């Protein structure tokens, strides 16, 4: 303890380099959607339509809520809904809040005007601060036939909120209802958008594509959203930093569990292909994979996955970051579906509840597992003999095993697996064996042993020796016949050896 060996120093330096890499720009191949430019919109037509609509359905007070400030100047003809309040109400641009007619052009026009305001100074260099302009969906349901994209990159401090977007039957498949991406990168910036908030939205993908895509954006909030009927992905995050997904509900099919078609659930609810994101207090109620992670330093907390049972081929959280995982999963609820981690290096799973024989699977790709804490979780199963933590070594055996701690989990109706274990056995003779195979996670691997002997006889002082620890069995011999009990503690973790 306390002595830094050369190995340790190298390890610390290595770790430092890995952390540095986190903030570097990583390139992925991404599907390039076409940027819907600032199309020609017939605002006047939409305004006329809207006025008819308003007078038919809404009392005056209701429609003018968002621009109720009496000092608002009347909107200019070129921007029918531009208001001094910074709130852009899509109905004023001709969007149909009943969802009967297509509102794509109207909402795109509102977005286009909102992001064209002058702004004030800069967020990150190259990103204009729009001051918190709001695109209000005014509690309507809007039919959309193309992705809603911002027409320009390099904008920040924008809120889109308060309504339902529904993909129409001719919605372009393989794209996303709300698409925060840009084919033209913003000048002087690695990032396209900063501090965009998508809040209080229901997205019905109508089995045509995905919900939200966020590419190269910085500090994005997705808050209180309900995303359903996606075929591909509910929320896709590519590169960028700090997309925070909070208080949201995602499911391919709208169900409350025990769905007769659960076997057919497909798609991925959240796909994080970037670093430093957080998913907090999110329920995933239907999808093949709840959360797919292929970036580092992501934080998952308060997530409830009942997307598709493991028995039907579902996965709650899939960590596809072999060799450099750096993921924390805490305080979450795995409901008949578990966690899969490929070659995990630095993975922390704690304070989670695994129900219905759900378990953690460590899958070997190149045989590396290191820096793992799976501690202080609750597991509950149905006495079918399912191990709480399992190894998939079909492709390769784990042969680079570092610091792995699986311990202090409470287990009911499943098999406990751990990397440290204690055993006590009655002794009567000159040798005895305690077999730890049932509990130890890794086969043929005991790194350290402590043992002690208590004899029934009051005046003997037997000498004992640890003879053999191969094959996860501890074999102890004594120099005389003893009657008593032997207690043994074993550990599969890292030890200092010199
Ligand atoms: C999709 O259908 C709507 C009518 O339902 C129509 O207004 C819109 O132009 C169509 N869009 C495309 C891209 O075909
Ligand atoms: C589910 O999938 C199976 C086989 O893939 C198919 O036979 C069945 O019709 C599907 N059920 C539904 C409701 O789509
Ligand atoms: C211990 O072993 C001896 C000889 O095998 C036997 O006579 C004795 O009863 C055993 N003691 C206990 C407590 O089982
Ligand atoms: C340890 O026990 C195993 C069988 O469990 C045996 O094959 C091996 O030779 C033993 N090693 C020593 C050093 O006694």
C-alpha cells in the first residue's frame, strides 16, 4: 500500500491519456440527411387559413396567450408571427394543431424566423446566442412529412417546446422528426448548436423513422419528452458533448408491460455515439435495445428499462465500447432485461435493482476486463439458477483480467457471483478443501487467500499450510489430525506481487 510501482505510474499516465482523448474530436461515419434549406413559404396563405381557423375554433384570449404582452407591435407582413417576446407560435405560421393537414412548412418557417434573429454575442466561438427564442407548439398535434431541422448551423440558446409532432404516412423513413444536425458545419466551430432545449414534446414517429437526432451539438437538453413508434432510434446522439436526456419516456409500442407482441419489439430507444452525456430519470418501455452506448464518460441514473425481456432477445443497456468503457450506471431498474458490456474497462454498476432473473453479461471481444465495480445492487429471480453476473467467452476467453470487484450484492432466487468470497467448513482430519467455483466469477483464478483454523481441542497448536489454490479450490493441510472449523477468504482481484 502507498508504494507507487513503475507499473502503477504507467497505469496512471495511461489513464490520463485516455481521459484526454475524451474531449478530442472523434469522427464517425454518419448518415447525411439533406438539409432542408429555407424553403419558400406562403405565409400569407397560412395566415389567412389560420385566421379562418382561429375564428372557427378558438376564443381570442386562447390564441393570443403567447403574445399577450399588450405592447407587442403588430407583426410585419414578411414575418407574420414575429413578436417582440421572442416566442414563435407555429399556429400563426399556419401550422394545423389538429394534425389533419401537413404542418411541415409552417413549423419550418417559424423555426427559420426564430433562428434568424440577430442574437447577442457568442456562446462557443462561432455560435450566436439567440437569447432563448422559443418555438411554441402551443399544445397542438402537428403532422410532419419531413424532418424539422434548423436551416443554419452556429446558433444557440433556443427552446422548442409544448406539443405533439406526428410523422405522416409519407414521412421520409430513416430520418428523424427533430433533427439537430447540419450538413454545413458552422464557421470557426467544431459544434453546430449549443444550448438547445427540446422540452414537453410528444413525438409519434408513426413507424416511419426516428424521434430526435443530435449531431455535433453542445449542451443540449431533452426534457420531459414522450417518444413512441420509432422504427430505428428514439434519440440518436452523435459526437458533440453533454446531451442531457431527462424525465422522459420512450417506447416503440405503447404498452404497460406484459405485451403479447413483446417478442417483436425492435429498434433502439436511445443511442449515444458520443461522450459526456447523461440520461437521468428515463423510462424505456418498448425497444429491442433500451440504451446503446458507444462513447465514453456517459452517466446513466434513474433509468427503468422494461423494453424487451432478455428471454426474447432484448437488452436494457448495451455497452459497445470495448477497451475504454468509462461508464457509470447507478440507481437504475432493470426489469426482465439486463446489461451487456463488451470488453469493459472502467464500468461502475451500483445501487441498481435487477428483477426477473435480469443479469449483467461481460462479453469478451479481445479478452480484456478491467476496472469493474458491480457492487451494492439487488437481484431478484425465480429460482431458475441464473447467475447475477455472467461471462460470454464464445469469441475469446478473458485473459487480461485486471481490477474487477463484484461483491456486496443482495441476491434472491438467483446465483450469487462475486470476485471475493468467504467460506467456512467443518474439519476432521489432516487436510481439507473448500471449493469456491460456485460463487467465483472467473474460473481458475484465486489471487489471494486468508485462512484460519479453530479447533475443538483446547490444548493443541496444529500447524497448517496452504497447499493448492488452483481450479478455485483451496486445499489446506495440517501436521496433525484436527477437529474444528476452517474459515477461508479468497479474492480474484488485483494483488501486489513482488
Ligand atoms: C405528404 O403528405 C401530405 C398530405 O398528407 C402532403 O401535404 C405533403 O406534401 C406530402 N409530403 C411529401 C414529401 O410527399
Ligand atoms: C411477430 O413476429 C413473428 C415472427 O417473426 C410473426 O410470425 C408474428 O406475426 C409477429 N407478430 C406481430 C403482431 O407482428
Ligand atoms: C472424526 O473422524 C474420526 C475418525 O474418522 C471419527 O471417529 C470421529 O467420530 C469424527 N468426529 C466427528 C465429530 O465427526
Ligand atoms: C493442485 O491441484 C490440482 C488439482 O486440483 C493438481 O492438478 C495440481 O497438480 C496441484 N498443484 C500442486 C502444486 O500441488
